[in-house]
């Protein structure tokens, strides 16, 4: 079978057409591949930039937080130093006060006194002196001591531990009188008070010999 020239030309054109299509397809595939690669490359760059920003922001925030904490710590330190300075008396400005401590005489018939110098007068320190003089036992203690004004005069409110009531109940009437009198007189002289009320754990002081519901003035020797 012989192929004429027309058929041969048609065949060549068909092959050229096929090859051209194949080339276009190949070029399209190549372009798509290049486009995909460019897209991936752009995504990677944007991701790296985003990560860099995210890493920078926490570091900046952390730095700001640390600076704030440091400033607050510095302010607290300054406030503490100022508070300490204001609470500390100036050297040379302290003046001692002579406190008269009352205690029973040898035959338990009345009071004796001894003056003790104190720079910082407090109920606790006065109580320590009463313990030292044997007026009250060492296992008793002051819970609180406050001041108030009654009819224009200074009055004291002295609250003591429960063991003081136990100790007082173990004494006779004369011993109880002297013990309460030593406490009243010592505290009234020390704080320039006119009257004092003694309670035990916030409750009324009472013993087998007496009750002490109100305010007491200075005691006299029996």
C-alpha cells in the first residue's frame, strides 16, 4: 500500500500538533511546579517572620515584666527603709523614766517600792519587774493593756492570762489584797492613770475572796 504525498503531509502535521501539545503540557506542568515552589517558599518565609515576631514579643513582654517587678521591689525596699527609720528613735533623744515597782514588805503588812529605770515603758516590761520582785509568778503574762478616758480621767484596762486567776485563788485574803494592790499601784504610777480594771482572758476577775468587776484606784497599805 502506497501513501501519497497528501497523506504524508497530514501525518507530519498531526505529529507536529501532538508534539506541540506535549510541549505546552510540559511547559504548563513546569510552570505549575515553579508556581507551587514559589508559593511554598513564600509560606516558609512568612512563617519564619511570624515565628520571629512571636519569639520577640514574649521576650519584650518578659523584659517589661521583669523591669516592673524590679521597680516594685525597689519601691518596697525604700518604703521598708523609711518605715524602719521612722520607727527607730534618734540616738541621744531617748530619756529614761523611773518606774516605781510595788511589792509586799517582809511581814506582808504593806507595800514597799523600788524605782527602776526604763527607756521603753511597756506593760510587758513592767510585768517582768513584778515577776522579778515576786509579786506574780513567771508563768503569768499580760495579754493587753489599753487606755481610755472616763469622766475626763485616764483609765487603764489590763487583761491578764488565766494562770493569774489560778495563782490569785491560791492565796489568802491578805496575800490577794497585796498582789492586786501592787499591780494596780505600779501600773497607775507608770502610766499616770487614775483607775484600772483587771480582767482575765477578757472576763471579770473573781476569786474566792472578792470580785473585781469595775475600775480600781490606788491601794493603801492595810
